[in-house]
């Protein structure tokens, strides 16, 4: 199947005005978490082994870490990237859930990032936001433009998280927006559900339809 949109056009759209979308997603997430109980903050997220509070601290860390600090941390952790992530998360967790949330609020307008594409930061904000919301039963109606940009990024990237490789040989089609990609057995559903399944969140496969869903489900693992 030939992609009807030229790569250059997609690239231009995908990198223009992304930071306002990231700020809007962060603002919405902070608002959604404002009234959580201590028990809710301890809820396991969709990221295996992390609570919703710890995932929020991870988002704060990503928004606080420039390329120089990222490299210094990598060297300090002897190129153990998982150890670096855990170290930075611990730095931003704070003593209480209220402090964790306040630290996240402070980075809402931040344009600081590790050596990643800005679209990767948008994807991380959406995906980890849903890692937090889904187990808490919180639903966000993401703007279709925002989640479509994330979907377009992930369909061509395995950076940070396996996505492009996970959807190989499948045709993904959004039922609520323009996103479509690939060829093969069909996987259809909301753009958000496609993004979450592309990035390995098995829970969202339940929201998808088509002959390719079970194949995609089998390729999902720990996030």
C-alpha cells in the first residue's frame, strides 16, 4: 500500500507547533490528578513495576533533562539506560504525592528534553499519561490532531519504544481520524487505542477490531 502523503510533508507537519500540544497534554494530566487519594497514587500503572505516581515522576524527569545532563547520567550509570531512568525518576519523586504533582506542574511549560525528537516527547506525554489514567478509570478526550501526530511518529520509529517493528505486516486504520498505515490484516479503532497498542499496551487491544488484532496483541509486552 502506497502512503498518499509525501514524507517531507509529514515531517513538516510533525515538527511544527508540537510544544503547545505537549503543554496542553501536561496541563490536562495535572488537572486530572489534582484530587487523587493516597491509595490512588499507589495504583499500579500500565508500566510494569511502576505506580501512577512513579510514572508521573518519570515524565517530570524527562522534562527536566537536557542532552548534557542525560549524557552525564548515562556515563554515571555506565551506559545502563534502565538504571539512568530509575535514577532520574527517584530524583523527581519527592517526599509525598502532593510534591510529586507539584514538581510535574512546574515542568508543564518546559521545552527541555533529552536528545530525542520533539515528537517523541509528545508521544511519551500521551502514552505515559494514559499509563496513569487507564488504571484509574480516568478518560481524556484527546484532540484528534494531537494523537494523530503521535501515531504518525510511532509508525516510523522504534526509538525509545518498539512501535514500527511491532506493527510490521499489519494495516492500521483509525475510526475517528485520518491515521492509516501499513498493509496486511486489519487493525482498526480509535487513534488513541492504536497509539497505545503500537507502543505495547496490551490493555488497549481490547478496544480494537479486525483480523490483525490478535497478532498485534501477541506482539505487545511490558511497556
